[in-house]
C-alpha cells in the first residue's frame, strides 16, 4: 500500500524506472515481442508477393504463361531433368492453341526460354505458400500471435490459396479453343486479387508497427474527411489497376500509340464494333485503353484534390504521406504515357507495373496515416 507523500517530496526517478510497468489487458495474450515477430513475417510475405507480381508481369510480356499446360501442385515443382522430359513437355505445349496459332515452328531451345519464366513464377507461388504455412504454424506453436490476430492471419493464408486457384483458372482459359493468351477478365481478377492481398498485408504491417493501445488512442484522432478521401483514392486506384490488367490482357497498349489522342481523335474508332456491345468493354483494344486513360485522368485530378486537403492535416507524417502518394500518382501517369508512346516495350511496361505497386502502397499508407494519425505535441 502506498504511503502519503508531501507535494514537496522529491521523486526517486531511479526507483520509478526500476518498477515494472503494467501493460494492461489490451496488450496481454501473447508473449513479448509478438507484434514484432508477426510484423517481420508479414513484411517478408509482402516483399515476396511484390516480386511475384513483377515476375508475373514479365511472364505475360514474354508470352510465357501458357508454356506449362498442366497444373500439378506437387509433381510440378520439379522441372524437366533430361532431354526426354523436355521433349515430353514440348509435345504438350505443341498441342496448345498458342503454339498452333502463334508459335508454330518454335524449336526446343526457344520453348525452354518461355518455360523457365512460367516455372519460376509457379515456384515462387509455392514458396510464398510455404512461407505462410511455416510462419503461421511457428507463430502459433510459440504463442507469438497477438490477441485477436489469428483470424486475420488465417484470412491472409486463405487468400493466398485462392490466388493459386485463380492463377490456374486464368491459365486454363488460354488453353481452350483458339486462344493465344489468357482471358483478359481472368487476368484482371488474378492481378486484382494480388493487389488486394498486398494492400491487406500492408495495412496489418502498419497496425503492428504500434501497440494496440497506441492504435486505439490514434484512432480517436482520426481525420474523418481525409480518411474518407483516402478511401476514395484507394478505390479509384484499384479500379485503375483492374483496367490496366484488361489493357495488358489484350495488348491494348500497343494498338494506339499517340497521346493525348487515339488514332488522331479523342474517342477511338470502332469502339463498339464487337457484338454483343458489352464485350467491347473487355475485349476491344480501343475501348479498353480509352477507359484506362480516362480513369487515369480522374485519378490524377482526385489525387491533386486529396493532396491539398492533406496539406491541412494536423500530423506532419500524414501530410508527408499524402504528398508522397499524390507525387507517385503523377509519376505513374507520366510512365503510362511513356509506355503508350513507345508501344509498351518490355522494360517500360514492367516499370509501369512496378510503379503501380509503389503507388498502391503509398496510397494505403496515406489512408492509414489519416485513420491513425501520429500523436504530435502542441508545438508540432
């Protein structure tokens, strides 16, 4: 029981420092450093999925995605080990519509080049799944999962599993009929899910960067209007990513290579030449690229508005976050124009896709900073 003390009595700071601080029930339920361990694991997953998206883009740009015509989760992890195995794989590919309609006459050496891209892409997907399984079970066994986080982490694993299934669903579409590439809307689904997983993981990384009590306190300082604008910016950016996937899926970026016009006019010619009409929004190169351009302009204008609103944020870190997000959106738009003017060569197109990942991450970060502002002193 504490004793009464005079208001003039000096406090023994050393004794106070030696007294253990009680963290309360909010931080209870897991061993020390749990948030740090989970955060490090999620950062590793975020980095791996980022590389996966970039390699997926390179696989598509090199027309390698249909080189492996079967899905074998276990046996498919081993590449061909001898000439007989290579010949067998090549024979399977020669039966595909892509070979017949686009690569007829390809030799085995050329096939090996596209095969390694797709094989590497699938192997990285397997490795990501393994990292999630080993990491989650390890954290669970050592009781390093913070209270209330088990369901969230299981959700990440479930989405990674669904992404693998969607990947095969996408590839399978390119092996039907007379297809020479995957269906564009399936490609958009695959890429969109990848960005959704990246965004969710990044949000969790940001939440785990502080204690739960700090997050609760920061949420009380939420700038609701700015957070809402950040949410709108995030949704508009996600739509633009999906439209970009549609452009990539039908190589629409190589059909109209002038800017700001399209074939010398604002609206592309033959924009509704495919029947039924709704297919033009997915399969007509002019219509799809036009939608991607218009969404880009809208994203740019909205980002400028959010930037000026963000300059009035109380926390310096929030102001900086929205400045970086808006700045990257401008850079990404310029890269997009550069991509179109050069007919989407591999090195520029993949730069544009990597830029989309960075833009997405900066928008997520800005939204978080508006929703959970950093505490500042009266003097800032």
